[in-house]
C-alpha cells in the first residue's frame, strides 16, 4: 500500500493512469523483478482481489438502467458485433498461419474478445469522462465479457466433441453449461433485488455493512456452486439499476470500499505479471497481441462507420477496449482444469500477453477519452494547489511558532501591509493568450485564481480554475478559445498600502485563493497577488502571540 501510494503520486506527475502506476509498482515488488513479495504471499490476498473484481463488475452493471440502455443498446450491439466479429476472425486465422494448432487458435479467438472490466471501468472512473466513447466503452466491456464467457464454454464443448474427449454426451455438457449460466443470472438477480429492498430500510451508517455482507455472501455462494461470478455481479448491478431508485447511492456507498480494494487488486495483479511468460509466449504471443489490437481497432472503426457514428467514436472506441486480464485469465485457468494439455497452451499465451495489454491498455483508454474530448480539465492536466516547498515552509513556520520563535520578527500582525505580504513575481495571463497557453499557466501555477491583464499590464479580470476544472478538455479548443473568453470580473482587488487586515476580511467572504494587488491610479496595473495561505500563516502567528 505504501509503494502504491508513492507510485500513484509519481504516475500523476507523469500523467499516467493510477491503474498503470499500481501495476508497475506491483511488478517491481513481485517475483519478476525485485522479489520483495514472493508469489505465495500474493496468493494469500486472492480473496480480496476477487472481491475487488466483483465490486467493479457490480459498479459496471449499475451503469445500465433500461431507460438508458434502450436509447443506445441496438447501436452498441452493432458496434460490438463488428469489433468482436473481426477479432474472432483475425486471431484464429492469423495464429493458424503462425503454426498454432486449430483448437488453441479457435479458443484464443474467443478469449481475445474479452476486455478487462476492472482496468477499463476504473480508468474511466478516475478520469470522470463522459461522452459517446465512454458510454459505448462501458456497454461493450459488458457485452464482450458476456459473449466471451458463453462462446468459450460452447467452443470448448464443441472442440472436445470433435476430438472425442467428451466424458458425457454433448447434450449433457451443453445442459451443464446452460445451468451454470442460468444459475449465475439467477443469483445476480436475487442479490440485486435483496439490495434494492433493504437499502432504503437501513440507517445510513449501517448500509455499507449490509452491502458488504450481501456481496461477500454472494461471492462465497458462487465459489461453492462453481458458477461464473463475473456474470453474477454484472447481473446484480443491472438488477439494482432497474429495480431501485437508490442506485447512485448504492454505488457511492460501495465506492468507499471499492477504492481501497482496487489498489490492492492492481498492485497484487502487477506482482502476478510474469515477464518470463511474455518471453515464453514467443512468436504466437506477439501474433496474438498484433491480431487482437487490429481486430479491436479496425472492427470498431468499421462498425462505427456503418452506423454513421461521429468521427471520435470511429477513431477512439477500438483503442479504449485494449485492456485484458481477469476474464481471459479465469477462462484459461478453467481450461487447464478441464484439459491440461490444451489449457496450458492457452494459459501460457494469455499470461504472457496480459503483461502487454495491462500496461498499454490503461494508457490507450486515457488517450482515447482524452482525444475524444470527454475528460474534464482537472483530469487532463497536472495541477497542484500546494507544492512541497510551500508545505515545508508551512511546517517550518508552525514549528518555529510552537517553540516561541516569531517568523515575522516580532512585528504585530495589525501593522503589516499588503505590500509586505504580497507575491510580486507575478506577470498575469495576457487576455489574448490561447486556451493552450492558459492551460500551461494552470499546470505550472500553485494557485487556483489567475489574474488576466491587458496590453499595458492593467487588470482585466481573473480566470478561476474551479470554473474550468469540470469543463471537458478538447484539443480543438486550443486555438479557438482565448483567455478573454474564460475571464470573469475580479470582484475583489487590493492595493499595496492596504492593511493586511483588509485582506483577511476579503478572504473570509471569498472562495478565491488569490486576490490581485493593483495600483490605485488608473489603469490599475497588476503589481502582484496575495495568497490565502500567506494570510493564514499570519493569522496563526497573530493568534498565538496575542495575550
């Protein structure tokens, strides 16, 4: 957890999805690199990782109320058919040409359809993206995994029938598959109805306990009955979305628990990634990666063109479906139990290529929704309101006050002026600056309010980060929008000879963290800014030194 916290901060600095940072941290700690955490310790955490996947799938299912699904489900099915169809053709045919045996090639085609639900959903959730690419990605992740599970089971029975390996008649085998799928759906529906019924009846502080109880009991039941829990929890989420008016509250309640488990899941999953398996996958593994990438990208683009979808969907839907892990790994493990010879072939390819897809997948998801203009500015850029130097200075001044040393040299707070507290190395944003230049200022500033100046350095107004942070970031705006277009009036200004107490009063009634300091004479040229944190330090000092 400590390494994950550090890795998340480093990843944020380099604009990586947190999922990628956690995976890399786990890989670094795991047996493939430093071997700090041995594999037997990783296996001890497996129940928690399964619970994390279950919660993510439940969350995904909650995105599909029927009122929303009816609006775009037919289009999503067509897009999914194009993407899955081309993938299912390219992967088996390409692998056969590379020398893979026909049974493994066909089953790898079914596995190639699957998209990692945990990785995809959590990257989209982290970015708070919204728009057609995001909406279709959620839908196709659910459809892909459902079809992959069913198709893999049917193909496996069919291959064993053709090879004469069936231990019982094919009708009995198909019946068993059908019973597992129906049982999975039944358990999910029942659990979803239970949650919808009890959630409004419980006191708010008891809801999380009840939800965790239902979910862990359901996961244990799936394990005991040996039904596919991935489908169960997806069904449970869909049921809650369509049987309760409290679906959003249920998801919000579970998010308090899901976030922590997701960090554990991805660090653990990273530790399980085997770099040696990537090497062992060899030419077949490289071919599988290339063919799956081509099938997803070109299949989704072709289907989107036929459906007359907008250009962003045609271009970026396929890349947003690249991540692969949980479903494919689970199905390959099932294959090992049923047919060790064939299953080990599949598992060696999947475990090797997962290293590639789990590293590049989150990056491609982020790139896709970012280029599609569906990510809020707050997640598209790197911006911190407080830096390490400011935080160090705050702690140092606080320690000096605690031991009786005055950072202000014994001067009374009432005698300080704005000129003595303000920051003077501030140039302001030119009102003719492009939106790209405004974003650059935001990225390199520690404040949340930025003064905008005219050609003679006169104050025109301010740009507030809070006003822009939820605006969707779109590269197309870079040259079209100017600073003047997003500038609002500066409701408060200070002059250098104003007493510091005036700044204190202003900050008590303002949500801005920065107030411009200008000349008294027209045209009110910008001289600097005064920051809320500087006033706060002065107030702490004043309170501590007062009799």
